[in-house]
C-alpha cells in the first residue's frame, strides 16, 4: 500500500485522536508520539472499515515511509511475479469477466439455460438486480461492522459497551448516543461518526 492510496487513516494514542490522513502522515505522527512515550498504546485504523493497520515504526521517519511504500504480498501469498498476458484475439473483449465455479441444483441449471443469453447472462442480471436492490442494506451492514470493530478495539472495557453494541445493531440511535456520551471525547465522536450510516433507513 502506498502513500497515494485514497483510503484515509486515523490514529489514536490511548483514547486521544492524534492524526488522520494518508498512511504516511498518520504513521509519522504515531512514531512521533511513541518516540516521546514508549509505553503509550497507538492504534491506526482504516477510517472506512475500522480495520487495524499494522505499521512498523522502528528506525527513522525515512525508514517508516520506505516500508510503507513497499508492495505487500497478496493475502493468499500467491506469487508476485508479473502476470503473463494472453495474446489478444479478434472478437468481443472479456470486459473483466472472471470464470468461477457455481454449484446449483439441476432445476436451477435448467431454468438458467432457458433464459435469453444463457446461464451466464441470466446470472449476471440476477446478481446486478440483487446488488442494486440491497445497496441500502449493504451500506448499513458495512457501517455496523466498521463501528463494531472500532468499539471493540477502543471501548471494549468502557461502561455501557455491550448495551451500546446492542443499540448499534438494533438501529437505536438515541440509545446509542446516550450510552457513549460518557466515553472519552475522541472515542465517542468517532464512534458516532462511524455509526451514523448504520442508523439510516435502507433505501
């Protein structure tokens, strides 16, 4: 992941928010804080998903930035050798279509085969329809997941944590806001920001 990555990040030292921005900026601020106090706990989050980001803060600032700029191994540890591109042939381009195995019952295959364009076209239409129809629900679920990850990491021992998570998944914004109100200001405000989309009604 490089510093040009558009995803923003946020860092906390204890319960205090210390930085937000691209990963390089946030990592350097985290290093500055840890260089002053080696006992402080600094956590860096993806500001969209609330995934914890591990950054090696040892060495100089240049060392840190260099490590951030290095390409990381794929999650499945596949080879990082350049892909071999197949020779182009006349006809329609592949348009990014990916072939994968799908397991269905015989009656499902029979129905798909009877559709205009065949099984592949019918499946793509079904998936696209479901994707559009469920955008609101998917957005709400992702917001709930992101807020829960942050709450678990930053407020797992805070008073009212379990009730707050129940309110989050129940869509009870008023109760959630009341329960987190006594938490440290930066944690409370970021939790409310993340949870905001979770309290929106699906389209």
